[in-house]
């Protein structure tokens, strides 16, 4: 039974979402399109920071419009079935070659699958970009007979709705990817942690798990092999921090989901102390394609250090919002101006890629390739792939206040820089917005540096990196906030 101390960590609890409006970044930068929705969001008792409907932002829980999905890469991989209408039912998935990758992998050794993923160059699509093959090998090599694999479906970055669509429209691709990962590392248990803000995704997954069990794709001796694995589903209760892999593991254990200090890493001591692989949804959906076509075919796409494709989710300010699977290395300008068609609401002021806890890319850097190292070099990030463009309706002071308000609200409070620093900067810029320029900067840049260097996890460091990019590219507008 959950304790009051545990329940107090979560924002949404066990009750249905009900009638809510979103306060996420995509909705914030689109607040002028439907001011009444934004006012509702601000007056809701409990904040909801992303509903995964950024293509129609500002959004509410009543949104039913599906985003357009397009492939602008030589091969469709993650959106292979989504672009043709999806494959929610098992029969539709198998008709399109589903579970053939698992059958292929089971006829070879787990080592062969790990080697294929290593050759592919696939890096995690959830934000950190860690090489997937290295993760697989670390868990496979870890001592112990009991191991676990976890699908991180807690897609919380405001502006991203990639995983939501994959979960709702192609759930068996997620299950097949998770089973492949389990086979590769020697795990007999899999877990899917899906965020509460995606109720349809949870329902679709429940059905998909039932179908898979009925057809012998889960449980003992899968497809007549010696491989056995069961998968369970856990629904979150509203916490951005549960997207951090160690906080998610604590949540699965029924503990207060604070971030864990590392080492040890989950590959050595993860869920209940067992070696554990944690991968996000889009990463897992790449595995069946790699198993079928080979690591070399995957590595032939993209650029050095950023192989393959990446799904991007464009927000509602674009002329053509929606999901786009692009080859890594594609210039950001192509995404913004050609695929998205530019902004329909005014001149582009900047683009956040990969969530609000990352750098802002100003217009003069749009020719930067969409690559892990290339974006990092200019203070930005591939991240999860959310592309939130904003126009001149959003001042930098308002954007800083919004991001740090989000950061303070979602901080787990475990480390001092994040717990106190985020709130300090939020309050500082709240005064700027209320009264105009205030006297003295009160060392807020020092707070930013402390966040970046000393926070326990990516929440605090991401806030610091966001603020650093603002200071780097919009310093004149920031300095105008202080006298």
C-alpha cells in the first residue's frame, strides 16, 4: 500500500485526468492562439506540463486530432507502419512483417544481436544519446542470473509526442523491441512504465500485451524457443522526474522516485538491485528493423557519430506541424523551413530541440546539422526530438520564467542546487515580468553555473544548459531585464 509520503511526490495520483489544459512549453509559446485555453491551464489546481498534443497547442485533455506523420529519410524505420495508418492490432502488425525480427534473432545467439546493434551505431533516442550497443553489452556481461529490461515510456519533455504516437499506433513494435532487448541481455522480465498523461497509450498496451500472451509471444518458450520473458505495465502518477532512468526504477520498486547517485549504474544494479537495461520507446522500436536488415544497413544512414534516423515532433506554430522521420545530419533549417514550412504566427525567434531543458538554437544557427555532437557544439541538443519553435510573441524573459517555473515545480528536491536554484531564478524573472527591469542581477548567472555543474541529474544540469544558451545568444535581451 502506498504511503502518504510516497503519494505526495506525484502530481496526479490514481484518479483519471479529467478536464485539464496543458502548461507545457509548446502550449506556452502558442498561448496567444487561444488565450482562453491558456488561462484555463493557469487556473487548474494541478499543473499538467505535457499532454502529447503539441501539434494542436495550446491543448486540453479533450484533443483527439492525430498528428500528421511523414518520412523524409531514405528508409522509414521508427515510423515504418505509422505512416501507412499504424498497426494497433497484432494481426495488422504480423501482416506487415511484425515479430519476424524476433524469430530471426531467436535462431541465432544473443551475442549476434548485440553485435548487430553495436555495428548499427544506434544511440539512445530518449535524450542522453548513449550508445545502445554498449548498454546492451554492459547488461549482458553483468554477473547474475536475474536481469530486467525496462521501456521508459514516460515521455515528459514538453514538446515531444513521438513515443505517444508509437505507443498508440504501433504498440507491438515496442513489445518486439523490448523482447529483442531482453533476449540480447539475458533478461526474463520486462517492464513498461507509461506516463499517466497518455491514457489511450496505456489502454492500447494492455490490449497488445493480452494479444501477445495469447499467441505465445510472451511467457515460457516464446515461439518454441528456449527464451522465456514476461512483460508488465505500470502507469505513472504524474512526475517529470520519473523520465530519469534511476527515478523510474525507484517508482517501479514502489519507492519515492528520487534520482539515484551513480555509480552503480543500472547495468550493474538497477531494478531491485538486478542488472537492468533501460531504453526509451523510440530506441526500442529501432531494434526490430536492425535485427531484420542488419547493423550495417542502419549505419549507412545518417552521419558519423549520429547514425540512422530520428523522429522529430513539430509544434503548432509551424505551418505543417506533426511527426517527421528524418535522416540524422539533416540541417535544422531544412526541418524548420522546408518540412515545417516556417512559422504561421510571426518571425522565428528561436527553436528548442529536445525539450525545454536544453539549449535554444537562434535563427542564425539553423544550418547546424541535426547530430548529437554538432548540436552539442552550439549549446543545443538532439534530445528526445521535440522541436518547439517560438516567435516574437514570446520574450526571452517570459521563456526563462516559464522554463524555470517548470523546473522548480518538477524538481524532486533531493539536491540543493536544483531545489533552491530553480525557484530563485523563477522568482527573479517573475518580478521582471510583473514590474519591468529590476535592480541587480543578484548573481543569477552563478546560480545557473551551480545548476549545470553540481546538480545530481539532468534536470538541474539541463536547466543550467538552457540558461547558458539564453545568455550566449540572447544576452542583450536578458541584460535589459536588470538595471
